[in-house]
């Protein structure tokens, strides 16, 4: 890890659990865009970059969905996987107070509280994936099994093209 990269909650938790990861410092652009843009600008495979989306269920409250950057979240499938009847995206103004992370820097690991994490089943197509490391412009490359263990994720089909 370079001296410029500060330790985020996600990285501290991985270090505590002795889980290995590799930091990927993204090329700075005007604004960090979609996973597809990030992949193109940084020479990465877009399907291997997994985005973190924070939602709210009518029964369980906050649920974190993690899915490939080239896919869309299926809220009905997420509701079913998380024992909710209805799901909605968490309003942007609630993101930082709820998670401790900012938009574009949200990691499924190290939020203010532990929330249920649903990892899309497309993750099984890879040995390692890239997820946000807890700050804009920084990804971490992590083994799928380690990601599941670190955020106590369950794996389910929650995405669509």
C-alpha cells in the first residue's frame, strides 16, 4: 500500500482478520464514474468490479447488495433473499450517516454497524473481485471467499442485465 493511501475502516478490519487484499489506486478523473468507466480507465475487467448498493427493506431495515458493475440490482430478488416484501434504495442523504461512507466510496466491509450483505451469485465466476476499499478512488482486490467471510455475506441471485 502506498503512503498516500490511508487506512479505511474496511482495510483495518481486513488487517485485524488477517485477510489479504491488494490496493488498486484508481486514476483520478473529474468524478469517479460507473464501474464500466472505472474498468476502462484503469485496465480492469468491468464484470470483476463489484459495486456496493445500500438499500432498505420494509421488515429488516438496511441491507447491503454487492453486485458486478455491469449488472443492475433486482429489488424484488433482493427482497426475497433478505426476507423483505419491499426494498428501496437508501436515500443518498442517509448514506453517510448510516454507513460512515460517502457515495462512490462505500465498501461492504467496515460500515458503522454490521448490516446484512447479499453478494450476487455472479461472484462465483471469479476467484478474486474488486470492491471499494472505503474511500473514493481506491479499490481492493480480494479473494471471493475472503470477501464473503469478511462481511458475513450470503450469496444469492439479486441482479439482472
